[in-house]
C-alpha cells in the first residue's frame, strides 16, 4: 500500500490521517497516511530522504516547515515559487518537487461559502507559509490583501502590503479577516489573535484553525468560517497530484469529509 504522511511540529492533534484516508476510500482506492511529528529540521530531512528513496510516496508539510523545506527541493512548481511556501512534496523521476495546494484549499473555502472578495480589503493575520498562500489566492481574485504582522519590518520585503496589529484598532468595520496564526487552537481555545473589540467589528472571520471547530474569534465576529474546508480542499488537490487522477470535489464530498473530521 502506498505510504504518505504529514511533517510538522507538535501536530499530534492533526486530522490529516482521517481526511486523506477518507478521500481515498471515497474515491475507490486505499492509502496509508501517518503523522510525522518532527521536533527538528533534521527530523524533516530524514522523512524527505525516505521520500527520495521511495519508501514514502508523498508528504504534506505544515507549521513550522513550509518555508524551510524549500531548500531541500530540486525544483518548485510555478505556484509554490510564486507563493514562497511548500505544503506538498513528491518525486518526479529523480527530482524532489515542492508544490503548494493550500491556496487551492482556500479558494475552495471561499467558493463553497460564497465569500466575494474582489475589490475588498482583506486583513490576513500572520506572515508564515499559510499567510503566503492566502495572500496569493486573494490577489488572484482581485482582493486587496493586507498582511498583519507583529514583526512588520522583518516581513516587509515578502508582501506588498504589511501592517502592524495596531492598525486594526483604527478601522471602523472589518469586512473580512483571515487568521493564519495558531492562536486559539486546542487546548488554548479561549485565546484570540486580536482584541475583543476588533473581533466584534469583524463581519466575516475566516479562521484556518480547525480544532476546535468553532474558535473564539469565529464566535465573536458576526459570521465565522473554520479551516476544515480548506484542509479538505488542499488534501484533495494533493491526492489528485500524487495519484494523477480526478478527485470527487462535489459539495457533498466536502460535507461528508468535514463531518467525519469532527466525529
């Protein structure tokens, strides 16, 4: 059976195994998917070597290694190169390819929830790999994406528009806010990446966190969308690449997989 997995740090909580095995079952094939908690970059290199040797057929990448793995790739897809972050790895012939399906998952989330971003200012919290994917997706749809970072000077060269968190206090109403930080993840579910006042004046809060299903930020904003749909979307895209086949991407398929995640 083909073996795949997720590399990241402190990811025991991840639902990726359930999602990927669920996608395979839904589409009539089987795979084995494991969660590889990598404490150091050296651990990451070990898994990448297994991928190169063929004992692992494909890897997903999450916090905090989406940018670090770039250095180990032989080449990047155009999308990964443009975004500057990698969340999917696979071999083509003898080359390790770095790809990015996070942006695709975010596009599916916007589409399934009918969120129109064209011409709107969207504030994206965080400046890591996930933020880069969201920023790329938003720009492709004609939105004005503003990256909100606690270290504005450090990331200024990586994004077109960057602001400090203080700017959120000055805006009367925030139409769309996207949280790409881990703040609010289980077990610290009481935390929010912004103040209560900022959350209250947010119309749509998209939180890429999927555990818990509803974060404090989502509860406080007028309308909240969790990260489950994006997680399923990027996983579907990754499998379509790994197996070179069409994956069922119907709303029914998404709904079924998202429901399975929360059981």
